[in-house]
């Protein structure tokens, strides 16, 4: 029942929201948002389990697939779309599915989230495999589209994770790992694009970033697999090389060119004083970890 979900109850701190000044409304929203990080902190053990599943999938050349409706679906797609330019992975490695398909990214598709069969169908169309990890996202923890997807993933043998904003969620019961971030009542009752959405975005950031670190996509705290697809990213690539190796701009630029615009290879070339071909070989031997090249 919706009325039993904390995300659907009325927030006592915003009961008279329509009588407040603009500044007061902003202050109330800001104070409510302060609760989100501490709510996430309590779920770090579960998030850790989820990251381990994702790393396991990546190491088996499997995929991370997000599944959600409305705001939750859009956040999954956003996180997935940011992985290729940030970590140099293929668009297939992290994907986002939303109830109602691509049109639902900008337009509400009535009834799509209530279709339990559709979640499984969408995963079937992606040729879901046992080595994949599916992360179902739903603030309520009960969205049929997400439930259907998680149940299908379980039947296939894929790893499953749920992210919700209510305790003892239905999708949590269906998943191998349940992340339940209790963000409480929203400033505008039931508007889970607010605190619940913020919490989901932060958790998704944590999952993909930590998993990518776990497969060698970061050296120190530098995004060494960044794809230099525009001038800003070309300059960032050179700065990353400078930071990682303590060389000047000209040296970084020269190795960036010699490494065919591959930041990671350029760093290894400088650190180990080797050729591009040798750097590529060393990175293959270390499974992509700059730190473990020798």
C-alpha cells in the first residue's frame, strides 16, 4: 500500500510550504537534503556488496544494467551514459533501461512502469547473460517494471541488486543485494525526484566509480582512461599525465602524441622510460592497472 511507504507520507517540516517565502522554502529543502548522506552511510556495507558483484561481472566481460521507471530510470541512464567518456569503456558495458523506452527519458509514458512483463522483455532484448549484473532502481521499492526485470534476471542467473528508499522493499526481497536508503518524507509529498532521487544518484555514482577503480580505470585519483573527444578533454589528458608523472607540459604533450592519445600508455611510457609498444604490453600484463606495471 502506498500510504504505508515513508516516501509517500507528509513531511511535518514542510506542512505550510505554500505560506513560506522563497528563501524559507530553499532553506527547508536544503535542511532536508542534509539527511541524504547520513542515510547512505548506513547502507555502505550493502553498496560494497553491490560493487563486488559489478566488478565480478566486469572481470568476466559482463555488463552492468540499470533498470527503472521515471526519475529512477532516467538516473540510471544518466550514470550509464557518463561511463564511456569518463572511463574509456564501451557504451555496452554499462547500460540503462527505462520503462517505456527512450521516449520515456523526456516524456511520461502512462502505465509503462506498471507492466511487470515489460521489465523482463527489455532485459531479454539485451540478451541478458549470467555474467551480467542488473541493478533495479525504484524509490517506492515496489515498481512492477523493476520487479519483473529482477525476477527475470534471477531466472537467467545474473547477479541482482536493488536500490530503494523504503525499508523491507519488494524489490529488495527479489534481489541478491538490497540497498535501502531511508530518506523519509519529501518536502513536496510523494515527489521522489527530490531526496530519494538525490540519494539514488549518489549511490549510482558510488557503484560505477568504485567498480571502475576496481578494474584499473583510475590511477591515484586520476581518470587515466579518459577519452579525449574534445579540446577540453585533450587538455585534461595532458594535465593528468603531468600530475601522474611530475613532468612539464611539453613532455606530457609529446608522450600524449606518441601514445596515440592514450593517457594511460603515456603515463607508463614516462614512469618506466619505455616505448608505446612496451607500455601497451605492460598494461596488458597488469590487466590495465598503471600501479602494477613493471
